[in-house]
C-alpha cells in the first residue's frame, strides 16, 4: 500500500470508504464555494456593464467582456469538475446518480449556462430604449445646405423633414432637431429606421415615425 499524503487517483479510490466519502464531500463543497465566488464577481461585472451601456461616458462596456468570458469559462469548468466528484461520491455511498436526483451543483449549471450565453449574445440594439431614456440630451440644431451632394459616398434618394426631435444615443443613430431638413440615403427596410445624412461628416439612422420623407422619383429635384 502506498498511501502517501496528496498522492493517489483523483477519485480518491485508494482511501477507506468512509474517509473517501468525507474527502469527496469536502472537495465538492470547496468547488461550490469557488463557483459561488465566480458567480458573485460575474454579477458585479454584469451590473457594471449595464451601467456602461446606459451611460457610455462612464466607461467602455467592451472593457469588461474579456473578464466576463473568462468567468463563464471558469464556472463551466468548475461545474463539470463538481459533477465528476458528485458521481464519485454517489459511487462511494453505494448509489448512482439518477435523472430525478440531480447533483447538488445542478443549480449552478442551469443558472450559469443560460446567463453566460446571454452575456455573450446580447445584441447591440437591445439597449436602445434604455439609452434613449437615460442618456443626457445631445440634440443640436443644424442647417442643411444642398451643396453636399457632389462628394457623397452614398447617393441621396430624397429629403426628409424632422417632425419630432430625436437623441441618437446608440451606435449608428444620429441626433436631429424638430423641423430640420436632411438628405435620405437609405429607406426604411421594415425595421422602423431610415438612414439620413446632415452633411459630409454626419449621417446615421433616425426613427421613420419621427420624420416626413420626400423621395426623389423624377431625378434631381432642386
């Protein structure tokens, strides 16, 4: 017998049954503590990311993504390790894990597999409503001249008049003022947004319901 301290197979099968059972239980509890620690940090980072998404001036939401991805990987790894030890514990106790009797770490599995996926797959547009309601106002009035059509990368297909002011806080949108006249460069494709241009430097999407569009159907219209 070679019962050196710290040696032996990972499933602790070299230990006497009762000692093995206690060691396995202790190992499972230790892993679960690590999982909970990762969960707590993940929750804190997720809240920080939400703050950044709603108020970009506070920080870059992308800056927390690498750590969130790392935590998700750690949780997945720890969860699998816990399940392995649960199986060995069931073996040590003379029982076999049944589908109706999930391991104690199962709560971590359902909690994390779904939430981590949501963190990784959150679409950019899903935060638009919160941003529009909570971001500081940045609307600005601007006069539109017609001289900019010569050097535009995308041709204009008409003009539009802004009916209501809109504060474009999410990426790709543009702030506009009431009664402002703009060039239309892309029609609404069914998603409720129209792409407009103010001048050579400023273009973006505005809600179609906020503007009145005048499309050029007969060529150039001065």
